[in-house]
C-alpha cells in the first residue's frame, strides 16, 4: 500500500490551494484512523463496527483548494442555483461567495442575533423553489428578556442581493434560557417541502433533562412547515401534552443533518460530552437517549448519570467517537467525479480538525477516512456544490473546494 503526496515546500504547504494532495492506496482493511486512548475505554460498543471501524483511503487523486480565507467565523453554507455559495457568519452576516473567491458585502435585513459563546447566525437553507420565490430560511440564537433561544426565520433575498426582505421569525424552540451553549442550528428541507431543524438542550445540568421531555423544544429535531406550523403526520401530533412539532428527541447538540441521496433516510450527528460524539439514523418518534445513555463522560471526568450506555427503548448510535472529533455540518456525496465516494458521508470535524469520510453499507459504518488533516482547520460545515465538488468552511475563515484532481 503506497501513499503518494505531491511535493511542496514548507512555506507553500501552509496554503493548501497551492499544494493539492493526491492519494493512491488500497481502499480497505486498514487500521482504524483513531489511535488515541478513549476517555472511557471500559465502555464497550453495542455491536461490531460501532466505533473505531477499519480505515479506508481514497484511491482517486483529488485536491483541496482554498477559495477564500477572508470569511469571519462562517457557520452554515449552501449553494445558489447558479453555483455560487451563500453562507452565514456567526456575528449575524449573510454573504455570497463566487467560485473564484469573491466575497460579497454583508446582506442586510436579518434580525439581531445573540452572539455569545456558541450563539449567533447558524444554519441556512434555500427554498426548493428559490429560483422563483427567492426565499431563504435560517436558524439563529435570538435574544430576549427571559434569556435566549434557537429560532428559525425566513425572508426573500432581494433581486440585487443586497438585503433580505420581510424577515420573519416562524419558530422558537422554547423555553428560553440564560446561557450561551448548545443551540443545535442545522436546517434542511425534506422531500415534502417541510423544514427539519435541530435544537440543543443548552448544555447545563438544569436544562439537560429537557432533551427527554416532549413538552420542551430543547434537545430535539423538529419538523415544521414553511409557516412554522407542525408538519402533517408528525409522530406526536395527537399525543396529549407533547409538542406536535417534535420529530425525534433525546438529543444533546445536533449540528449535522443530511438526507441519504438514495434511501431518503435522515441522518444526524451530535456532540457528545467528553467522548461519545454520535452518528444516528433518525426515525420519527424515536428517543436517542441523551442524557440517560451515552458513551461519553463529563468534561471534568465524572460519569454521567447512572453511567449507562444501553437502555431498553432508547436508540443506539450507528457510530460513535471517543475521543471526540466534534462533528458539525455534514453532507452525503451524490456526485460522479469520484465514484468511490458515492453515497459516502462527509462530516466537518471541529476539534478533530479534519473532514470525516464514512463509508456506509446497510446502515452501518464500514470504513472511516480523515481528509485535510494537514490543514489544521476547525471544519464547521460542508456541502456539495452545483459543480459536484465539496465545499467546506472553517472557523478560521476559509472556504475549501474539494474535487477530483
């Protein structure tokens, strides 16, 4: 097995755009990519391949290029119909970036955000009929007298692309809380034209149990219409006392949502505490366990709750990481430039400082690869562009294009 890297000087290697990486290596049967000691080595997985699966390496030659380095804490990104990218910055800015790296001035008209800690302007999605109606939807942390919360808003991008017109908040994940952590924040459209939005349980011990409460909007994946109403046929629509917008619950802090391009299944990832980051295949009405079960521990080292990893009626993650990689935005690859990537899942890793590539077969992870490790960037979100390439943004302000060499 041979790994081939293009040769660059040290100075040039610091800028990935000047130093594409090409790999040539057999794609299976490699050691697990994670070599660090687990935070909870005594916790055993519930089934083979649930963690530290065999490594894989892309055999095709591909390259990553920095499109721009002038962004400021970008958080969410998606493609416009013409191939340009539209993205959010945490401070509250919405910008458009061309494929050659030209960054627009901030687009005005958005409501104020609570920019503190993990709060700010978060995920973004375009209406499936954007070419006709120019509607944009986004998630943000909304300030208020009783605290702040995860909110969803919509508005129309003006024809000159300088402002959002008629910005309206359509959903608020109550109760509000005076904290600055765990907002969730991803948003995407399903095939029926409804919105799926992730919320966090706000991290603290006093709010953590609300992830298990059907009366709370915290720690959930919600499913709503473009008017902010509960979508038809939601699993708890007829359950007394339950919020009808809830689609699934028992989540900690979901920052990744994506639909499988062939099966249509909804997948999510969420942060564990110290270890225990999860990848889940989401089914309506299911309970994903937090904080009753987890493969992680408290940041201080203590066990969480009763230190359970399994419990009847609670869903197991398809995959988990210990130590954490801090998974954020993710996307399935549906392009044809690199056939071996077809239907693979690509996840932005923050503390891991790489892009995770997962090979999935029959709803199980069969291989894991780490991309762009040399860049030492906190990858925040990733999307597939109209040109078939992958585009990834980082907390350090970069936008990468990843495509066949």
